[in-house]
C-alpha cells in the first residue's frame, strides 16, 4: 500500500502546478487537495504562463516542500517546512495619531469637486477651525462591499494616522453614518501632477524635448516625492499608489501624496497568526506594477521603488516605459520582461537613465533603495548629486518652489465632473454595519 505524506499547506497567495509546465517530462511532483469550501483558485493557461512567467523560473531550483515527496519520512518532511529566514518578521505596535470623530453638525459643506470611485468629494469647513478648508471624501459602504474592498477605507485611515509628513495629505477627522464613511482631508487646490504633465489644467509649465517636464522641475518634484515616500515607509506603510494622478499640488507648490486605499501596513499578521512582511494582492495601476506583483511572488516596500522609477521615466517622457495601448496583458508582458523592453529616446539624461535602470531592477532585493543604506542610496545617486538638492530643506519643506499654481487651476482634475452628489444606491443593515465597519 502506498503511503501518502502531507508535505504542507498553501495559504492564500501561493501557487502550484508550474512544474508540470516547466519540467520537460511534464510529470507532477505532488497532488493538491482543496481543504476549504470557500477557497477560490485562479487558473493560468500554459501559453500565458510561458509568455509571462516562465522567464522568471528559468534556472531556479525548486527546493520547496513538494520536492520531499517519497524521499523522507513524515517527520523529516515536516522539519523541512521551517522558513529559511534569520530575521523573522515581528509585528510592531501601531502608534496611531488620534483623529477626532465628528458629527454632521460640526462641519459646513461647500463646493462639489466631483466623483471618485466610491463617492463624492466636496470642500468643507470644520466649524471649530473655520480658517481651514478641507476636503470631505465620501465613501459609500455598499460600493466597498460590492467591490470586495471593505477594508480599504480603514487602511487609508490608519495609514494617514501613522504618517506625519509635509508631503502627504493630512487627515483632520472622520464621520460615519449607516450608508457612508467620510474622511476630512487636507485640501490641496493646485491641481495634480498628472494635469501638469499633460497640460490639462495647468499653465506655465516648461517642457523638454521628449514632451515631459523640464529637468530642474523633475529633480525638484522627485526630491519631494522621495522624501514623502521615505516618510511613508518609515511609518510601516506600503503605498502601492504612486503615480501622477495621486500626487496633488498645494497652493504654495508643495506636492502631496494622496489616495491610500491600496496601502498596506507592513509587517502584518495573517489569519493563521503568522507575521509576514510580504503581501500577494494584485492591485494598483497596471503601468506601475512591479514584476513581483504581476507574478504573485510576494511583494513589499521594494514595489514602491519600482513605481518610483516608472514615475521618473514618465516625468521625462510623458509616457510610462512599459505601456502597451489597449492591452493590459501586453503591458504586463513588457514589465515582466522589462530588460528587453526598457528603452530611452536619444539624448535622454544619462544620469537619470542610470537611476531609472537601478530602480527598475527586476530583482526586488537588488533594486536601488532595497539595499542596506535604503533611501540614502537613492538620495546619493549622481542624478540628484548633480542637481544640488538641499535634502535638509526638502525634509522640512523649506526649499524654494520652482512651480506655484495659479488661481485658475482645476483643484482635483482626476475626479468625474458632477454638479450633484449621487446618493448611495443601497443601504446596509445594522448587522452588516456592525460586522464589516465596526473597527472604523
């Protein structure tokens, strides 16, 4: 009688079946049995796998628990399942800055700015601080539930409570009713970087020969983004939304990173109690995704360094480096095979090109910013050194601004234009509110 040995279990985000495609004989190394009635398994065909993922597996040794099949006793097989890590992730204590929970009677509504993915944006004033204009971001609970993103509002709130940076929008308070969640955010009324880059809402922006921004403005803005991203990571937050649409411009010219709905606190505790510093969710703008996100290999802070390289390229060229028109799969293909598709126009700044290549290293652990010196490696790169960036002034937002928005800038160009708010299309029960949003 043949003995069946359980070699291990695969949690959410893991994969199996790749060896049946990669091995020349096509034999299976193990059998997989689904142990849950609620599991969801996604399948990728042989052709798509070979085109997108096979290059990443070439030459790798498959030294995981599945290789122990038929070679060791159950006790020995179990022993091989210990993680190979000298420094296991430790769950830190969160120090959330207190944020007041307000009532509708404590704010005054003002102008309708437009509609976002989950609700309306309006300018408003908190009665207790009438000099400050804030943005009321409404998030419809039913839309969160239907899109299976119930935790995104809580993640955004927690991220903004953790981060203290002049380059990240501040959270002034929250409101809650049966149908919607409301965040009271810092108002940045000078448009966004996307509009500046593509001449949508801004004027007097000097451009280069590639259609992107001028060299001085790129370095100036990249310094602010870099310091802001460092503050985000220092707070234990993985951003995953770095792109021009989410970089707002305040009236005085300071850039503000916004939209933390896809953020993730790192490290975090998994349902089985294990603490990990990698996450496997496929999320973000397709053109800015790092290869390890697409390949579901697990990602962490290094994914933001990849996005930083894409952003710098777009600043210069007004196009992202791996975009394929009308084809998300084509874009993914170019990202996964980035070393074959990354190209620069003639005359491209040689130092910026070197920085971009190091940020777009396909190996996450070798990416600039991921090494021992972290952000210092990026700051000290020759590209920034020749720009004579005053990092002390950048850290405190005291550096002179090269661009200050005019008075007629559309404040939030990324929103859909609507004069009236669209009301929630359905309400949640008290029980659903308690189950899904009691932690907010």
